[in-house]
C-alpha cells in the first residue's frame, strides 16, 4: 500500500511538472493593465547602464502571470498599484549580467539558470494610486546589505511598505529572495524549463 502511494505521488508530481514545462510565456499586460511597468533593462537606467531588452515587456508563464494579476488586484483594493521592474529574462541576457556581477547572492550563474530565465520570478515594488513609488529600504538592484530582507536599519515607513509587499505577494504564492526585497519566486518555479526566447516574440 505504501509503495502504491509513493508511486501515485511521484506520478502526480511528474504530471504537474510536465504541465508546467508546457506552459507558454504570456504578456502580463494582456491580463492586467493597471500595474506600473518600469522594465529597467529596456532602458539605460539599470546597473549595466545599457539597454539589454529590445522591448519593455513583462513576460511570464501563464499560471505565474495569473497569480501576479491576482496580487495586483489585491494591492489595488488596498489603494496601491504594483510596480514591475523585471519578469522573464532570456538566458542570453543572464550571461551578460553574470560577466558584470559574478556573485550568486545577486545574479544567478547562467550555467544553472535564474528563476527569471524560467519565466517564474518577478522584481516588483509598490506605488500609490497616482504611480508614485513608495519608500523601500533601498533602490532597485542595490547590491548591498540595504537590499537584504533582514536589514534592520530601514526607516519605519520603508519597513512597513516592504512588509506589505511581502505579505500580499506571499498570499498569492510568491516567495521572496533573502538578498533582494524586490525579488519574488513563483510557487514551483523549479518545474519550469530555462528559456532563451526573445522577449519580442512573446504574445
């Protein structure tokens, strides 16, 4: 009986992994239009000081996009808007980042791949209703302890905003990265394969 249960659980896991591997990348804006898109890597306003994305697009796996849309609606009901910095990142771009910051606390080794390369992670913050960003412990892509979730020297307002972001994202299945307050992984991200599809091809 025990062996049958183990076999069933393994088969169920394999089936779920297969479904996720087949999930397409979708354009988040097709699901939700109220979030504030600030895709930094489509501009020079990022740590590379180069434009590395040809389009400013938030692409995600379908189920991840659905969960993020639910989180965005939750924030809006509370009087805030979700601000999105990064979503799916082609593996070729990950290689560029690794040459600049070869530190796995902040940039995933492209040999292993990033959660972003799977379309299963987002970099986000919060704004007020008018789109003005709320105070957070650090700026986006701050490669210092200020960005760590356990950094305890942030202002009370920044702590409150960070905790709100974490609480609502967690409610919708996202898990924060210890070294980046803005980074959240989708549930089951390991089941999604690495991708290098150009962002401009995602519909």
